[in-house]
């Protein structure tokens, strides 16, 4: 997958997270989790773009590590949405899978970059 394709994939992920947040119930829990997941979900794309502009291998490794953390955090919030009964699993499962795939991609990229230092 090219940088351009991954930039688009992470942007699409952010847009899907934003739509999911709009579907959350207007409760204290819905607002609290919505605020958290919209930050981590949109951060995945923003920080991936920043990692593509890294000026050194060390900077790339650090930035891609942030992307990995944000994607994993997003997965956590998605799990809470389902387990807390805020939305049915059927509305969240595809996003949860995408969060897991993005986490794995970023982890593999970080590990590979670290080995090739």
C-alpha cells in the first residue's frame, strides 16, 4: 500500500468515526466517549500525514508510533461503545476491524523502520 493510499485510508477512517460519533446517544456517556474517540480517530490520519513528512528515520519512528497508539486507543473506545451498549455491534464492527488493521499496519511499519535504522 502506498503512502497516498494509506493517507486516504486514514482520512476515510476519520470521516467514518465522525459519523459514528454523531450516531451516539446524547447521554453523558455518549458525549464523553464521543469526545475521546473523535480525537483519537481523527488523530490517526493527521499524525500519519505528519509521519510522511518526517525529516529523519528517528522522527518517522516516533511519529508512526503515535499513529499506532491512536489507532489502538480508537479500538478501545469502539469496544466500550459496544460493551457499554451505546450502539449495536453491527454498527461498530467494521470500524473496530479497521482500527485493528491500522494498528497492525503502523506497528509493522514502526518495527520495520526500527530494524532498518
